[in-house]
C-alpha cells in the first residue's frame, strides 16, 4: 500500500466501500421482508474494485456493468434514493422500476447498465468506444464483467475487435473465482485471465482486488494508457464474493474454510486497519462515516417506501420511441 | 423513370444515407475491400474511407453489439449481417440489448441502429444459407422489421430507417438483388409503416411480403386468365404490422391466402391468419389459407428447392380451393 495517501482520500475510499456494504446489507434485509423480489446479487466482499476504480473515470466516460452492479452505480454517483427505489420496483427508480436489482441505468451518469446476459455488455462497450473514437472524443468506456464472462465468445470477439480498432475501452474483469457454482479452474483451461489479453496483442495486468489502493493504482495506470490512445486494456481483479451467488444458494461448491480465509482479507476491514495504523482514521471518524451512511440509507428506504408504482397504463410506454406498437 | 436493379437500389440508398449524415457508417463482414457480399457497397471504401466503411472480423454478436453501443454513443450505424442465417449468432444482442434497452431503462436510452441482412431461398445454396427467419424477428417488441420487395422500397426504406430513433431490421431477399425495377426520380420519402396494395382486385386477397411478392403477382396474372380478380398486398413492414390495410382488403374480397417463404408452423403467415380471424371473421367466405415452405431444411437440387418453396402454381391452386 502506498504511503502518500491523504486522510481525506483514504477515508473517502473507506466510506465508498462501506456505503456499498451497508446498502447491500440493508437490501438483503429488505429482501427477507418481502420488499425486494427477484434476483438480488450482492457484491459484498468485492467492494474494493468498484470503490477503487469507478471514481477514476470522468463524468464524460461511460460505464457498462453487470447484474452485480449496485456498488458501481452507487460510487458512480446515482443517488441512493433512486437505486433503492429501483430495488423496490418503484417508478422513481433509476430505470423507472422496470429493471430492479440487475438493471440499473442512469443516462445522466453515462451508466449503461445493469446488463444481465453474461458478457453481453462487452460488445456494447466496444461500440460506445467506437462512437467516441469516430467522433474524435477522448472519452473512455469502462466495461465490468465477471470471470464467467471470459468463457463466452463475446469476450474474445470484443477483445479482438477493440484491439484491432484500437478503441478506448478498459475491460475490468472482476474475478471472484466462481461463475455461480463453477470454479474458475473448472471453466478455464487457462485460469490466468490477464494472460488472455496476449492473444489479442493487448496490455493487461493482474490486480489484488481486495486492496482498494492496489485497485486504484493499477486502474489509474491502465486508464491513462487507454485515454492516451494506446488502445484497450484488460485488468483482472482477484476478488471474492462473501455471500451466495444470488439471495439463496446452498453454496455446495465451496467450503466454509475457503470463505473464511477470504473474509480475513475483507477489503473494508483491512483498509480500516491500514488507515488506523497510518493514523488517518480514528473511532470518531469511523462513527461519523457510519452515521452518515446510516442516515443516507434510511432516507433512501423512506424514499422508496413512499414512491409510487408506475401506473399499469404506462406498461407499453417506451417500448419504442414512436410508440407505434401500442 | 429509370431502370435499376434491387442491388443498385440498396447501394444507392446506402450511399445517399452516408452522404447525408456524417454519423452514418457501414460495418459488417466484407462490406469494404470485397465490396459487400452482394456488391451493395462496391466502391464505398474509396468514396467514404475505412473509418466509415468498416470491414469487421467474423464476430456477428460483437459487431452487432458494437452497432448498438455506437448508436448509444451518438452514431447512426448501419450494420450488414451477410445473411439471416448468420444473424442467429447475434440474436442475443438483438433481442436482449437492442430491442430491450429503451423500455428496460425506463426510456433513458434508445438505439438508432439499422441492421440489414439477406434472407430467403431460391439460389440453390442449400439449408444453411436459405432460411427465411424475418418472421422470428417480427416477434420481438421494440424493433421495426422491414421487408422491401421493390426497388423503390429497397432504396427508400433504408433512407427512412436511418432516421428512426429505434432499431430497424431490413430483410433483403437475396433472390431479388438482380431483379430490375422502375425507379422514379425525386420520390417523396418512403414510409415504413404501411402495407401496399400492389394489385387491386375483388375476389381474393393474396397477402405476402419480400421475395414472395413477385410470385403472388405472377399467380394473380394467371388467375386473371381464369377470370379471378386477385388483390395483392405487400406487407412491407412486419412489425409494427399494418393490420388495417389487411382487414380492409379482406372485408372487400372475403377471402385471403397468405404467402410466406418461412416454414408453415409458427410462421408469420399464422400470425396474419390469426389477426384476420380476430378482426374480420364474419367477413370471410372461406377459411384463411396459407402457402408456406415445406417443413424441411431447404435442399440444394433445383427441383427439390422449387418443391420446398411457395410457387405461383401453389398459390393459384390454393385460390381455386378457396373459391370452390
Ligand atoms: C449468457 C448467460 N448465461 C448464463 C447466465 C446465468 N448466470 C447468471 S450469473 C452467472 C454466473 C456468472 O459468473 P461471473 O461472470 O463470474 O459473475 P459473478 O456472478 O461471479 O459476478 C450465470 C451462469 C446468464 N445470465 N447469461
Ligand atoms: Mg465470478
């Protein structure tokens, strides 16, 4: 971990990780209470990746993410109110409640989903970057996906095309070592994901995804390369999901010991310790952070509870712009 | 009035679209150096350059998806997929992203993308190059599905499509590329919402689209010799369907034969038939009939391919059965 860290910055990174953690803990409770339905994929354990990488993108850049995207949208800046309302399925949600947990969208933050077809976002990210390149803009598109996506043809097609056309895409693979219940070693002949970039003459790096500062350093370096016209880049963050794949799974595919080993590397706890050792965080600081988050969540829950449902007569609205289908 | 082939019409529409709007670009397999699989973009690389005429690798899913992304990013991509058979590799992007994003994002994102592809049989290229799957695409809410059958539509629909805010899929029947048609200069913009009556008649409605239009017109000529006055409807747009024009025709003729080059089971013809039943049941003097492809993979030898597809004589027979 670097030493040049300032207190403000360190506390902000911790705050963002804790925002994700507490938001999702609350979401899980609300799920049990029957307020949230369908699939709810928690990011708990992986917060360092979003917290360390998302803030490095500018407002002009674009983000494409997966169905495990609560953290990305939160750090990107979509208000927690609108995200919570989306989890509830309310009309005030960031996608008018139509997508729920897996489909956060926010045009004002250039957040293009929330896409739940594994690897389906990669081609879209390539196209967003193509549009930027063709229009002479220096924006970058950040495309998040899991290790499972690496097995899909679209991963390979997209890396190839982005590299062939030198497009400003940063591919950010969140390798949590499982695609649902299938361990990386059971789905990849070559489990070194970063190495796959070589096949496409693309630069890549492997990053400790449990260390928010390592995430920040590596992402910043990669982003500079992409932004400066060196073409796309692949980052593989090694991280771990502490919870079930979605809300329920028997977790037959991994041992308690393995989960506990990874929990010892909890990105929020280890970073908190780091800040304390560096005298950048005291009990009061942490309490203040937690208190702010608690009230942000309470406000968001109240907002979602009070928000109206989309009227049924609007069901067909926005199937197409011209509404000729109606 | 000038004569031009369907291929030239597509090419002229593409060129015009590229000239009119700098956001328009063409991307797909062999659209550049090769000049387009069906020569629809011959010469474009020289005229517009490699930035706007983009040869892609054989990655249907990714270059269609990249078209979606580029459209989201402010461009007006025209993506060429060689044939509908290969579009299946891009079906996920088409259905789960292109068609879905606007609604699922609560109206925040729309995808102004045009995808063109060849469809249909009749050239002895066997079962993996002869599908007619446009009816499948017409199943999907959120996209527009066009089947130009004339040179005017081949050119004009494209020009209208590139101005649409949402995804438009254009199915060009491969058999038609070499067909010549008459072209009127200075035509008004071509609409992409209405079916067209290509031949007015009073005894029976022949309802069809794409490559089968010409077979239906040939059948109508034959029927006229037997004193049967057939009306021929060209649907032009499969989604959103102009059911009004269909029902108006059926209410006049009281009989309908739907001609569709796709397999009969679950075909678009079945949808038309159902909608006629829903909207004009009591106007019918006979059950709606269908002339579709036989339920086989389209075979290579000419006599078998011909036997598998709708043909004018099959349409004539179907009409005679209705009038009996
Ligand atoms: C194309 C596709 N196949 C299967 C699924 C079902 N599915 C949803 S998530 C998932 C595992 C994906 O694993 P990974 O990419 O590693 O992401 P993670 O869930 O670990 O974040 C699967 C198989 C899907 N959504 N899309
Ligand atoms: Mg995974």
